[in-house]
C-alpha cells in the first residue's frame, strides 16, 4: 500500500481524498494497490477482529465467511436515491432528493464517521483495463470487507490508478458502514457530478460501489449521453457442435437466474454432441454498436457476487467448482466441520446459522435467502477466452425474463426491435430476497432495471428505441420464463441446464433455421420446434408452457398501457403505439 503521504499524480483525486478525510476524520489513510500482499495483510486484520471467520481450509482452501449485521443483508430500494438537479430526470421509477439537500443530509452522517478507523482509497476499473468501453472510479471506504470484495469484483489497484491518471476523470464513490443502523442509511447518486455517497450499509449492492451504483445507475446515465447501454444482463457464449459461438445477453431481475444461465451446463445429449457454454458475465453488460452495426458487449465486472441458496452440483456444477477455493461467503451457515452450507445443498448439516447462532429450524433458514459468494471470474471453468476482449463480444440475441408463475410462455420472440423494447419495458417479476421487503409480489421491472436505471424510464425507453437506425444490425429480442407453475405450485419447466434447449431455439431463430407459430404476443415455438429428446416432461406441462391465452394477455397488455402512461410525456409515442398494436391484435385473436 502507498503510505498516505504518497498521493496520486492527479490533483483532482488528491483534493477529493483530502476533502473526504477532512470530513470523515479517519485515523489513517491507505491507498490500495490491489496486490496479493495487501490482500493478505487485510485478511489477517479481518480474521483478528472477527470480520472474517476462517472456513475449513482442507475442504475449502482460501475460503472465509463474513456475517453481516442481521439488519443489513440486501439492497434497500427505499433508501436508494437518484439526486439529479431536475426531479423529472430521475423519473417516477426512482426515489429523488434535491442534490444540495441530499449532500447536506448525508454529509452530516459522514461527519467524523471514520474516527478510530482506517480510510481505504481504491482506484478501480470497470471492464478490461485496456478496453475503450471500460470506465474507472475511485471508492473510498472504511470497510476492509468492502476492499476485499471490490478487489475480486473489479480491476482494483495500481493499473486502474494509472488509467485514471491518464484519463483525468473518474466516478467518485464515498462509502462508510457508519453504525449499520437502518435509520441512518442512504445510497445516493449524483449523476451530474459522477458521484456516489453510500452510508450505513456493508451489503454488496449498497457498498461495493463499482457494481450497481457505478456500473448501472451512474453507468446508465453516462450510456444515454454517450450512445451506449448499461444493462442488468448476463453475457453467455453458446458454442454449437460446428464450432460457431453465438453470444446472448439476458436481463432477469435479481435472484431470477442470471448467474445460473451464464454458467449453464449442457444436458448430457448436448454435451456429447459437442455443445459448450462460455461465461462472459453474470450480472452487468455494457454494450455499444460496433463499426459493422452489431452490438458489442463487455462485462464490466471481474468477479461474481452470486446467490448461494439453490446452488449445488445438480443445479450449477460450474458455480460449485468456481467457489471451491478462494471465495468469500457472506451470511451462509456452517457445518460441524466448518464447511459453508446453504439450503439446496444435498450433503452436510448446518450447525451454526447465518447469524452465528446454533441452528434451529424454528429461526428460519440456516443460510440467509440472499446469502452470497464473492469469487474471481477467472476461477470459473467456463470463463470465456473472449471475456477480456477489449472490443467486446458481438451479441446475437437479447433475452428478457422474470418470475411469472402464470400467463407468460416458456419463450417467445418479438417481431422487431420496437416490439422487443415493449417486451422489455413490460417485464414483470415476483420480488425476491435480493432487496428488503416482501418476497413473491408481482411488479413491473422494465429490462430488470427498476432498481438500477439512473434516470427516467420514459427517457430510457426512448434511448433503447434510438438504436434502431439505418446501418444497425441489431440482435433479435426474446422473452423467457423458467418459473411457470402448475396447479400443484411446482415449476413446470425443469430449468437450469435444460434451458439450453430454449437457447438453441433462440439462436436458430436468429439464423432463420427453425420455425415458430405467430401469435399476437410474438413468435412462440411449437412443440416440434424445440429439441426435447431426453427431457423428462409430460405433454400437458409442455402445452401449458407454450400456450398463449388471449384473454389473460389482453388484460396484461392493458395493464402495460397504464404502466407506460405512468411515465407521462416522457414515454415515447412510438412505444405507446406499439402497445396499442399488440392490444388490437389480441382483440382480434
Ligand atoms: P441471479 O441473481 O439473477 O444471478 O440468479 P441466480 O442464477 O443466482 O438464481 C437465483 C435463484 O434462482 C437460485 O436459487 C437458483 O437456484 C434459482 N434458479 C436459477 N435458474 C433457475 C431455473 O432455470 N429454474 C428454476 N426453477 N430456478 C432457477
Ligand atoms: P443478482 O445481483 O442480480 O445476481 O442478484 C445482485 C443484485 O442484483 O442485488
Ligand atoms: Mn444483479
Ligand atoms: Mn447473480
């Protein structure tokens, strides 16, 4: 680490660090260089003070557990604000506060908050360090756990600092865990100032500022101004037996299957035939048109912050292999021999729950439903050899999806870009444990960006539509639903690896190599259009998965119309016209 006297070559950065130190009054300042020695020293300190607990090093070398404050285990949407000068620019999709008022409010919390603590200054790069699509930031924090996670999730340290010094600009992120008091907690974004201020939470999405705060909220704002897209999407490469790889970008809300789809293991028959799946990203995608008119995407992150519960050898063996070593686990349970444990693992018995109490089923699940692993992408066996390509990978298909227990078919294809933007805008999903609040409530979550779009959704829809221009070779747009339930409340589709069957149809549609049935909501595969050999699923389940109920859809599309109107004059007329077109097609069906 650089001693505190050794500031950067960039005056704007030094001045900001000085200002923050004057406000927060830390005992010492450390500039992070991202080195192994620095990480080892920090880990030793965290083990000594209990921030980290060592897990069984024989079974899980390099793995540690962090237990959060029990009131601090998820994103807090009601305390997350976009503080643009003009309230309308933040839109009804965001909580807003006047920037001057917001600064005053949060600076009062930051005042003296780092006394007795060390202040860490972390330069980081979102995206491959040499990519023109990447963007840099500096996060200041008083949490060594945040430093350890940011080191995995971003390119953090000396190389990022050198890029920042060269470019002269960076996103400023100030974070303190404060008192971890939910009454004294805010996650504020000042897009016009490229600034983030986060106080009172140590949880991933609230505290690792490179991730949701920078790469999505500030990123989406920058992307609109600069003509690109910052999206809540995984990026996966599907290689067929002929050796062709097609890249798919897919937006699902938090805890709706992005990490799993990004690491999919092909079903046995596909594997034997030579299909391979390559992981580029599991949560965030930055994409822009290339010279050839196609969209090219990078993953701005360097690691995975994945949901632990439900991850097992049968659902996601790739993730299991990825997290077998050198992983930080947050809020999982532990077994008698000190191995990490969560619901969905077939082996092992929890003895200590996520709060460190003796496990008692009466207290609820042993692992928190939003317990997580943080691990370097490089450890993933399916990590794409093109994941660090500085020009990004070309996207063949964009997929939207969510948790829809009824109505929405397994997959359908939008007729064109405008219809696809409507399909994305209309997305709905049941809420999950990734954010505090009720779970299982259906809500609209356009493009899976409801918690992350840093500006007015109406303007965002217009920005999406603007990509359809002469010379553009845009990806086809699809919608999937792995979460349709039968009358017994069980999922009708087996999901996970079997989702490759749906991706195959999607890619074949992009190539014009497979059929579909035209319906008012888009193109839906007929049973024969999907390869279902070797799949244990009964015919009636499949009928339900592929059916389009015109009455149910008419009500859904009417509701989408009201939803689009909720963004007032900012909703593009072209999108409303598209909604009316679909409504009319349903009325005539
Ligand atoms: P992410 O937060 O969007 O990255 O979602 P994850 O991939 O971590 O998955 C969240 C939860 O959904 C986990 O409990 C998974 O086991 C579960 N899940 C993921 N994919 C599927 C699927 O295809 N079918 C079903 N039924 N569950 C899934
Ligand atoms: P997720 O990422 O989408 O993998 O759940 C974290 C989050 O969105 O809070
Ligand atoms: Mn996410
Ligand atoms: Mn994930």
